[in-house]
């Protein structure tokens, strides 16, 4: 049915139809009308119901169901006819490079940049930004374009009534399937990839480690490792190798008393990463041989179980400190003061004591051991003159008590999920609160 209908469609119109069919993958709204100049063919395709106009801030063309069926048939035939010709045009592109293009980009998207990335975020983009690889990238897509298997067109967005963005190489799903099948060789081994993917992590760590706020460093550091699916052991080997030649400190770990590690020489740090991670990766692709050094460490990074055990002690010890602090500040008659000023709190504590008795549990020796977050905050607020120098300090204390309780005390005591970010946040709160308690010693009141 399609072949019969195609007889009535001039070859010039078929070319425009295929261009729209492939190019419309730039966005779901379609290819920009301004990118298709052939007015006579457009009029014909519209009249035959093979394409339609779309208006979404800017004007676009899309193929209809019938138009897509025809174009898809043409693309598949073109793939069969052009396979040998395309292979000849990319003969001087190394097989590993072709595999890198297919596996790392074509497989994931129908739109690929036609200009070198101005900002590299992933390890793949850092490799692609190398001039040697980028030259081959351009040659690869120009070969596709010359064989009618790629359309070069503008991306666009809806802001300001419609705005043009970068120009992309665009392919269709059939072309993607063909390319991935044709160039399916291995680019990197899993071991090589595990090392290369550390490159952007270290680049981002430069900025994170420059922060003077230790708690912020820990939180951002932890989130980066989590997002990148990278372990501290993987980083430690490279850092300790750089430490041997004076570029960094030794690797101390996320939960050390200072930063996980320090960069002494930013320039040499970048050169080392390029020389030992990025350059070998490019060499492997282009020369199809070479190795990437595997960095190992004998350093024992504290396990999560050990971390949780230590963290439990930290959290529970602080609560004992906090209870003693409250009793000390309120004085020897602290229970009477709370009974008189906060009968509801004391009633709640008595209920909890009775609940222990009902369960056959020996009751706590002191009522304050039944206190929760709201109780601590209410007591500090009620006796704010004793606990804080003004509203600002009072608010800081309230916020840090919440951090300690919500991210540490609650998860720990109720066997809930507790990750390194919660640990870092909790320990930051505890350090602040311990300093606050030290300032409020009775002798200083």
C-alpha cells in the first residue's frame, strides 16, 4: 500500500518528507518550518495529508501517520542501500571511537550536538571534548548527513515566545537501531570505565573542597559520591598517589575531623588527572590499545556498620549531655519548676512511665529521660533567659535541636534509613549545641 502510494509522490517531495520525518525528532512539537525551504514540495505534502503544521510559540512541521509510514519505508531502504557506502566513509575512524559514539550517545538519544560541548559534566563529554575525538565526531555525522541518514537542525524552546537554541544532528529510531547494531564493538572494559568515570568527580571536588565550611563540604561531597555511584575506596587510591608527589594530602575520609583530603596544587592536580585518566582514555579509543592505571589503596575506609555504631554512641551520648545540661541550668528543683510551669509535659512523662510499668519494663529513674524534641524545645523557650542571649541564638538552638533529632536521634532509635548526609548534618548540629552548652555554664550566668 505504501509503495503504491509512493509512486504518486515525486522524489523531490519524498526527500522533504524524509527530512521532516527525521528532523522532527528534535522535539515532540516537530522540526521548525524555517528549516524547510522547499515551498512547492511542502504544499504538495500538505495537500496529500502527509505532513501537518504545528504552532507552538514557533511554527513546526510534523509527519502524519501516513507520511511517517512512507518516510519510515524510505529510511529503511536507504539504510540497506547506504550501509556499504557509509562504512567506506568512516573507515578511517577507529572502531573503538565508533563504538564510543554509538554506545555512549546514539543509543541514548536521537539528538547529538553539532558543536563541541561548552561545558562538560560527564566523563563521556570530557572525552568527546578532546579535539581529536571531536574531529572524528563531526566526520561521523557528516557522513550520515551526506547519505540522508541525519538532519542538522535547530533546537528551540518556548521562552520569550519562542527562542532558538543550539544546532543538533538528528536521527530517527530506525537509524539509531542500525548504527548501534553496526558499531557494537567494545569501547572500554568495565574496569577501565570505573576508573575514567572518576575524572568528572575529581573535577567537581576541586570546587567543593575549596569551601571553608566543613559541614557543607561533607554534605556536598557525600551527595556527589552518591550521584556518581562512586565509593571512597575508588578515590582514595588516586588521592594517595597524588599525595606521594605533593599534589594533595593523604586521603582522610568523609567523616574525618577535617576535610576528606586537601588539594595543595590545583594546577598540578588537573594535569595529573588529565595525564592519568583522560589522555589514556582517548589513546585507547584512537589507537585501540593502551592501559589506564588501576589505583588501589590499603587504607581502611570505615564501613557503614562501623559508622552507624559510632554514630549511635555519638547521638545517644549527646542526649545524655543535653539532659544533664537542662537539669543543671534549671537547678536542683528542676522537676518542681517543670511541674509548675509545664504540667502538660510532666503529665506526658508520667504516662510514659506508666506505659513502661504496664509492659513490665523498669521505669526510668528520672522523668527527663522521657523527654522528646518538643519537650526540649519548649523548656528552652520557656526559660529563654537562662538558655540564650536573645531571639537569634534561641532560634539557632531550636533549628539545631531539630536537626539532631530528625536526622540522627529519630532514625537511629527507630531503625530507619540513615545515610552519610544525615550523619554529617546531625554531627554538625551536635557540635553547634555542645559549643552552646559550654557557653551557658552556670558559672557564666
